[in-house]
C-alpha cells in the first residue's frame, strides 16, 4: 500500500486524520512523499446555513482551511489543492474533479492513490471513491474505511464486506496520541468526531463496487438524523440521488 509518491484524496479537511493519520506517517518513514488533494471546503454552502449564519460563511471556510493547513504541516503532508466546493456538492463537480485528479497525478508523478471507501459514511466520500475507481488504470488505488452505519450500528475503521486483502494497522501508543492531538486540532468539527477510533486504521486495494446501488441496505451514516425537519448539519440527500449522479456521469464519460 506504500508507494514512493502517494496522492491522497481528502473529501473534507479532517479525513486525512480520521482515515489515515498513522498510515501517512508510516509511508513517510518508508521513504514515501504524500500529497493531499482537499476536494471540498468541508463547510456547507452559504444558502444551507441558518439565515443569521450566512454572513459568516467565508470565515467558516477560512477557519476550516486554517485547521487543514496546520494539520498538513504537522503531518508532513504536501497539499496540492484546496478546492472551493461546498461539502455535499462533490457529486455536482465530478467531471471537473476527475480532470483535476488526472492532472495532479501527472504533476506529482504519483505511483499510488489513496481514497476513502464506498461505505455511506458521507456522500462526498462515496463520490471520491467513485472518482478514484476511474483512475485505477493509471495507478494502483487503495481505499481506507472511516465510518459507516451498516446494520444500523456505527462502525469506525471497519470495512462493510471484507475481501481478504485488508491490511490492519494497529496504532501504537505514540501514534494514538498523535492522532488524538490532530483530531483535536479540528476544533470546528469536534461535535462530529467523537465516534472516530484511534486504535487502528484499515486499508485494502480498491474493491469492485456497483456505484448504481447504495453501499449497503438501510440508512447510510449521513442519514441518521434525517428525521430532523431541517438543520444545516443534517444532510437530507438520499443515497439514490448520489447513485443517479454517479451513474449519469459514468454513462457520459
């Protein structure tokens, strides 16, 4: 799973810590350079916020990006892009994102691509996985599990369906402490990170997925609070909408 030049897909600032903080360090110690592509701001679009919050949208984005830059510096991660795309909108920017990733692969001379798994943790994670699958003819692609809601239970760092090719990284005490410190750095997201495990990280070669279908039956992780009529932090997107967007892009690309 460790190449010499790894391009890491980061749907939101904090995914680089949640999913592969220790793996980045181990890859670097093995001599690899790791480049991070931040695909969205991690902040909802201004019109999604409460009316009284919309005037501070720019400050919210800058705060999240500031946290990302500090995390990247501490990780020794080389950020190659910070895209001005709101969270939950990556599917609407799939064609342009794929072209950007093709360019970045060439510019950094990547020989490995890392991506979050297709597991329904967040729709942007699933879109990133789909985009990575379109690049597997160029470089080997490895995926890492972050979190999912398979079987109506929260799972962290655990793939939905093992393929037998999983590599489990057991984090030692120093790696766990470092991961907790980096998670705490994302102060703007503290209410959303309490489910993240720090004992392990899991990777495997990108599995084969049917992107026309949701990652699993039942509710996705991002659907857990859709019973709330409206709240800026709740994603009311249906998995079928994401699948239609991916299938439509695949059919015309």
